[in-house]
């Protein structure tokens, strides 16, 4: 059932905080284009993430590293044009913010000005604090991202669960506190033990949104193409596939091909 246009109240950072305060879970999915974003928005999703995962699912790259700031802005523009209600977050891509807070600010401002999105997301903790401070100083809301940070895949060397060791777990908790104190309005936790995610969600006051972080956080995010079964080759433990769009689309395309080959399409009714 779609959200009626007359009842629309835009989701804001303030509302996300209120949702955490009253124990209502936050729903979040990725979107990279107008048509998909419109469906997700009308279905009632709270947050749309224009993820650098577009590098994988839209462009076929092995990692998120190749996608550029210009490409992220292009994806974000289509998503923003589609929505009436959802809160839109855009990933700052690899190389657009690390180690240079001036560049980070310029990147964030470009995303906000050129796409009309509502917020940016950055991967990392204390090492990027300066960049977060600069972006926040311009009035741009920042979502954090801790745990498995895919832009650092070559440092980790694997997509395995993070923060199993005590030292990494302690750093993750201190980074979460730091991100809250710095002014982030929410944090994504990716692929960490459920118990640790629960500790983080209880320790900080801002919303914690998990992907592969168990049920004890304030919301969940998945990649839409994975959740819909459009991408078949990526099926991690944390993914629940809600339909098999790959099969549905294949059957539709094969039906079209069959009708064209059999001269059954278009019919007289479908001709002018």
C-alpha cells in the first residue's frame, strides 16, 4: 500500500531521533535512480541511501572505490527528484574526504547544492573527525558509518565480520561516542557482532542503523537490489531476500521475446 500524498510528512533528522526515543524502528534502503526511488518512497520507506554501493550494483565494479563524486551526484539527483517523504542520505565516495577536511567540505557542499539531498554519510571514526566538524560547520547533517567500512577493504583484506576482538570493539564504541559528540545525527553499523551493536545503541543517544548488526539497533538498512533478488550472486547471512525479481524479470523478458518472435506482439489493439 502506498503512502497517500495528502498524508505526507517529510522525514527529518529530528523525526529519526524521535523514532529512536519512542522505540520505533527506522527503515532504510538504497536507491540510485528516479524510478526505483519513487517506488520505495511511495511504499513508505523512512530513509533512502544513495550508496557508493552503486559502484557494485549499477556499474559492476568489484569494490566501492572506483565511483566518483560526479557519479554520486548524478545518482542522487534522480533519487531526490523522485521523493515526497523519505530522508535522502548520500555517501561521500572514496577519495573525496579522507585526510583533507577542506576537500571533504567542498565535496559535501557539491552534493547538497547539486543534488538537493538532505545529508551525507562518511566512513570512519576519530581519523575523519576533522572532516565531520568542517562539514557540520556548513550546516550539512552527517551520518557516520563504523564497523565494516567497505572503502577500507584493501586495509582489512576481507569482508568478514569486524570488531570481534576486544581492542577493535573498544575503539568502535569510543568512535561511536565521538561521532555523537562531534554532532552526527545517526550512525550505520555494518557487519559487527549483535551484542556489540546492542551496546553501541544503548550507549549513544543518536539512532544506530544496522546492516548485519543484529536486531538490537534502532533501524535496518539493506541494498535494495539484494533485498529484491535482482542481484543473485551476493547472498550474505544478514540478507533477507523478499522476492526473486531476477526470476520475475527473466520470465517477463522471455515472454516478450517469445511474442515478438511469434509475431504475436504488437496486436491490432496495440497498433495505431
